[in-house]
C-alpha cells in the first residue's frame, strides 16, 4: 500500500472501511470486525484514489468545445458532465476539481452526489464560471466582470452560490478565439481586490496564468494557486529567479497542466509547443526550489484531454524531475491539500474518506501501474469497472 504521504510501500495492509470512511489500517493479521465482508486483493497495490486538481466537466474533449457548449442546453450539459465525471471515476480519479463551468452546473452535480441518490460520481470541488474580462478568456462561460467593485461583486455572487474556490483568468488562454495566452487580463490591483474579497468570504483563489506578468501579479496579490504557470512572453518564456523563489516561499499550489492521451501526443497548441523546452526547464526550477506542485489535466479542453486522462500524467511529472513518490503524492495527498480537502482525501489513514484504488504492480518502480486499475472504491462504494478488472471477493 502507498498511503498517500510516504516514500515506500506498506506490506500486507488491511484497511477497515465503515460506511464512507476508513475506520482503521492494520498489518497483515489485523482484527476483522465481526460481520465484515472481506475483499482480498492478492498481489495488488492499494493507494488513495487519484485527484485531478483542474478539469472542465462542461468541455467535451473534442476539437470544438465552445461550439458544443453553444448547442447544449443546461439539462443536456448536466447529463454530459455527469458522464464525464463517471469516466474520470472509472479511471481511478475519485476527486475532481472543476475550474470553470457554465451556470454553476458542476455545483448541481457536486450536491446531487452528496445526496447519494444517483449512480456514484467522484467527489467534485467546483469554482463555477471563472471570473474573466468582458470578451476575455472563457467569457462564454458567463463569468465576465470588470472594475474593482464589479470584481468584488462577482466574488460575492460566487460565494453566495456556494463555490469551493474562486477561479480567475489572469491571462488570456488557448481555447478562446482572439485571446492571447501571453497577455494579462487583470493587473495586480484587480487581482488583489479579488483575493481580498475571496479570502474575506473564506474562499481560496486559483488563477489561470500563462503570461509571465500575470504570474508575477498573482503572486504579489497573494493567490493560493496558479494554474498552467507557463511564464509566457510574446516570443518565449521568462521566469525570474526571485519570482520562482516567491512562489515556493508563499506555498502557492502550482497546478501543472499534465497528462495527454497517448494517441494524441504532439498535438499541443503551437504557442505551447514552440516553448516546450523552456517550459520544462522552468518546471524543473520550480520543483528544485521546493514549490508545491500538483497535477491538473485540464481535461475536456481538447481531444488529447479526455476526462480520464490523469493517469497519463506521471511521465510529464517525471520529466520535470519529480521522483515516483513525489509524483504519487502530487496526485494524492498534495492534490487534496490544494483542493482544500487535505483533512479527508488523498491518504489511506483512519478518518479519511474510503477513496481507494487497487492497481497491478508497484507504482514506485513502474508508474504505468496506476493505469493497470483493478478496483476503485469511492466513499466506500465499489465502482463497476470493465469486465476483467474485477477483484476477487471472499467472505469469511
Ligand atoms: Zn482550464
């Protein structure tokens, strides 16, 4: 068992689940509570369910996610989003953070799952529509606002709707026609107003930031997370050493965009592809500086990003110099902390949610093992997997 925080595997674990929660964790000969059903998973490795810190359930992972949104009414979209969430769950992703929906639909799914009435969904953490500029990146999701009073009002509206996190488009982005990723959308004062209002409401802020300037401004504004963090300028990238040190010192969660469908490698947008070598060098510098790194797939935005793509992230994290244990922590316990769920997700330990996957192999030796999924439990419920991947179940 990889418990979510360690650097080695625990041999022969016995995990006792009561309802949705892990009651206790023992060695091989631990006590079996009377009447408990026993699931034997010989030869498999247990680990916490994976956590995708950045995806979009409302994007359909085609070449035209915006056109898809224009065509889908809310009821249709909500059903498609539920199916996207289930697809992630069937890949062992037991928690997803939706960093941009339309009409707060991801919150509907989050709350419906809590009621336990439907087919299981992963745990959903949701931002609602991202705050952006009029006509700016992802404006079509409905989160445009401007001026400091307008931005503060937008944050308050999100808080009233019950979001878990405020997502801000601090720079332009790649999926919005006319938007330039290397250009900032909000200055430091605007970001500071958003952060101040959000923190006043008890909410963390994570920013979509490609431009080097937007990353500097977001760091100065005291954000809690930075997504993408590509440090783009008009013709390259620029990541000053002092900024990298500040990101690490402030313990900002850096959400790297990782994981590509293996059949779709090499399809990154040209503005990313041309900067890839410099981008990877900066990832290494961030890691070496001790920055808090987590793995967000941005699933949904393109055909290379289906909603179950996160298990393909490890090779991208390894390329930035993370060890296998660091990679597994980035996808479990550290991701849980970044999502505000560090107290109940991302670890196999007493009191934590019973979100557990069983995989074939030792992921510390072979990271591809996380794609050889044999069982998924979400809140203690077994999730049906395709035939052939079911574990043997024995009742004493
Ligand atoms: Zn995104």
